C-alpha cells in the first residue's frame, strides 16, 4: 500500500500531524494521502497520562474544539503542592510551571479517540490493531516505509502465520511514544543521538478511582514530592479530580534510581497510605490501572529529528516539559511543526528524490515549543544532587534567572548504568497489600484489560539467555522482578538451587521500563501482534 505519508502511532503527536497535513492540503487545494497505524485495538487503547491538558496547541490546531465536542469537561480549579514526610504534609507554594489556571483535567485516551474522529473526518486512513514491526529502506538507505508484523505465527515459529503488510510512503512519521521500538533502530542507523545528552526516563503508574461524592472536588489538582522516595531518588505524585466522582492518582519514579531493591509499583501503593492522601479513597472503588515510561531528558536529550525519508515527533523524540508535568501540548505542537515541514518538502521534491524535511528542525528552534523547553532545561538534571539541593536550585533558576541561566546542566548517564550492586544497598520492606487501598500486581494487570495471544512469539527478547541469572541475579538480585509494574519477570527455581528467569509476556502493559532499566541492556522490547496489550478505558 502506497501513501504520501505514513504515521506510526495514534497518540496526540501522530494524530496532530495527520490532521495538520490534511488541513494544509485543503488550504492549498491539493491532495495528500495519509495513513496512520496504531498498535492498540483502538485509538486510545494504549494511551495513559495524568493528564492535565494545556489547550494552547489545541487552540492552534482546532480552534472550534468546543463546538466539535472535545472531551475537555473538567476545568482546573485548585492547585496544591505538598511536601510529604512519612506522617506529615507541608503545603508549599505552587511552582509557577505547575499553575493550571485555564487548563483541563482529561482522560488522554478519550481525547485521542476524539482526535482520531477529527482526523478521519479530514480523510486520514486510520488502522488500529496494526503494529508496525519493521522499518523498510530504499536502496539508497532512505526510509521507504514500514511493515506490519506477521499475524498467527506460532510461539516457537512452527506456524508461519499471515505475512504483514508493507506500507510505502514518501515520508514516514514516527510517533511511537516513549522508547519506540522502531525509533531505537533509527537512532542507530542514522546516528540521531550523536551530540545529544543521554535520554533519561521515568516510570509513571496510575489508577482511576470512583470515590464517594462528598469526597470529590471536580477540578482539584494535587502534586507531591518527598515521601516515600528517599532524598536521592527523583519522584512524585499526582492526584486529579475528574468529572463523575472519578479521581486519578499516580506516581512517577525517575529510572535513574540506584537501589536495585526499589520497586516503583510498591512505592506507588505505599504512597496511597499517607495520612494526607488516603482519605479521598475511603469507601471508593478502583476502576482501572496502567503504567508507561516517559522521556524526561528535555531539551538536552532531544535527538536529531529528521533523516532521509522520515521524522520523529512527540515523546519518541522527548518533548515532555518535566517541571510542568505536561507533554500533550508539546507533543501535539511537534506534530504540527513536522506536518508543515513535511508538506513543504513533499511539494518541493522531485519525483523519486529522497526527502529529508530539515525545515522541521528550524521550525522547532523558532517556535514557542523550543522556548518553553529551553526555559526549564536545568530543572530535571538538578535532581541528581538530591531533593533539597534540587528544589533550592530550581527556585533560583525559576525566580532569579527566569529560565535564562547562562549555563545548561547536562544528563551524563544512561538510566541502566545507575543501579548499584545489591551488596551496596539495603532491601526495602514493603507492606503487604490490603486489597482495599493497596493491591498486588496481578489484580492490577487484570483491570488494565491486558491481553496477548499466548500462541504468538514472545515480544520480550533476551539477547543472551544466560545474563538474567549470571549477572542480573548474581550482582543486582534480579531487579527486573521489581522495576516491572506488571509482574512480567519472575525468578523461579531458587529453592531447588536452579534459578531461571520466567517471562510472563502476556502480562505486559507496554510500559517499556524493562527495555530502559535492564542494567545489561539484555532485554529488547519489540511490538507484539497488533491489538495486543492493555485496553485502557478513560485513562
């Protein structure tokens, strides 16, 4: 199948790219064929975020979004920023980046479903349930398009299955989200990360609750720092009151943490027991659960955005504004800028010419998006000094220099290099779940509606099958048991003296944490069959 543009990923950046391309074609009276692939069973199935939406980009992209029924139903009304100790909470002034006046608490999944409808009305062809599994190349090395994975292949390869589909395009937009499996291969092939700082990541874990009406305050926003994180570990929480007596609660842990015994999932469960937090859930009911990694490196870690035949947009490139705790408006803006550059490049290119939409980089550097990321570039790297020094520095950078400090702090290490050996760290004694406020992993995965065909080849690949026991267990006490928020990785057979790693791939919620944090980089996350994974409602 041949198109002018193929887009990989149906999140906010991919959908915004598609919509803007079609808008430009309509403005110029031209035709442009646009196809979008989404590995989830539907648009929004794999989308998870806090989420508080800053509508700046939406106003640019679809100015009449209110008339068109965009699901922005809960205006932000009240901001709180708390510093937690184990038993107390201290309300601090809300940092200016975290002021949410004019913003909306939303379900990002439902917002993407709405964006998908707008894209289809413009004539974008959207194919959910199709996972792009391979990048295709021309003889000259430029990107030709992508191929979807085979369907029905047996677990051990004994059944061949139906071959995937090749989608050829003049330009391929990679909007895979954090740690895209195809984007990783593009980084290597085109040296896109040369000159950029290492990307640093966080793992965000989230639950959706229905709470008692008397405990519900629509529009209320709470963020916390401090407990249960130790002062050297980056992390914090969010608690947002949506409509319909629903509250979302989540916790983010920076994946540059050092203690191999730390479990982001257990830290999240423990956080909910804090006296300042637990009351809102009294008599409530947990509705859904999910997790995903986010790119936290900011401006310093953004790779080269263009290459012959394609571009990178959204969180796969790393446009998140970390101090704002927002990435949707930035992802959407990157998609709009890419669409404008791609449209211009397609119009100017000779037939058969390999196209690189280099104007995208220039448009980014001249945009408010670049200015916004530049002004907060030093906040996240300051946290390597610990919580208190980072908060003091952040105040100086924000209030004194107003984001224009004459220096740029660097990210110096990859997250997988940060774990200390187990002998240098102490185990963490996490309380057992009570099944009312705190829960185990498997019951959580159950309400994420995660499903994979058990007959398909595993999508979690080990480069060397001996490494999990020979190195990870021996040196780090198998941290994959703890950093995975879905119970995918288990060490079995220890009591018999024959330990081995068991991979429960059917539990995978596609957060990509294992691909990022594995200390030996032995785990490679690739796309499973299309339609597999979580099916998030209202997340």
